């Protein structure tokens, strides 16, 4: 790859326009970019440290209610908390299932999902499915 760093944003696998970037990711040694943090981690350590949040001190392998309390943000609105408690990092939840389980109106639900996503607490997967971010 001509001794250069190459990053590529993946595209739809069925689109002709995505062939080049997907090819670079698959076999030509490009680094996958899914979010801005992927590029920031490749910067020199002193610059990356200023851009990226500090690592968390909570050990995720500790089971129990105390760990869940420590991992739950304390400043969530009631709607955000209702959605947060329905999500996990291991299994995606579809927006329809969240609407039914949370009993929130669609505007309340989408507002809560957007707020959680902006705060980088959750992420949206294809098909309107959501998971907690690790």
C-alpha cells in the first residue's frame, strides 16, 4: 500500500460504489473506520489522550447489582432511564420491542434514543436495533 496509513469507511456490500473501500478493508490492509474514535486511536499517544475519554475503572467482569448501578449514568431523564434499562451490550433490541416494553410514546422513545446516542451511551445498528456501548 505504498508505505502509507490507509483508513476506509465500509459501504453497502451490494453497492458498486462501495467495492473499493470494502476491498481495501478486506484484503489490502486498510484500517476499518466505524466511528471517529477509530482514527483518534491511531494518532500519536499525546494527541489521542486529549481527544479520547479516559478509560473506565469499573471492572465489567464483576457481577451483581452494584456493578450495574456503577455503570448506569446518574443524570438520565426518566425516559432515557426506561430505555437504558431495556438495553444490553450483548443483544440488540429493535425499536418496536423498545416501544412496547418501555410504554413510551414514539416521540419520547426516539428522543430518548437520540439523547443516549449523542452521549455515546448506546449505538444504533442496522434495522433500527440498539445496543449499549461498552
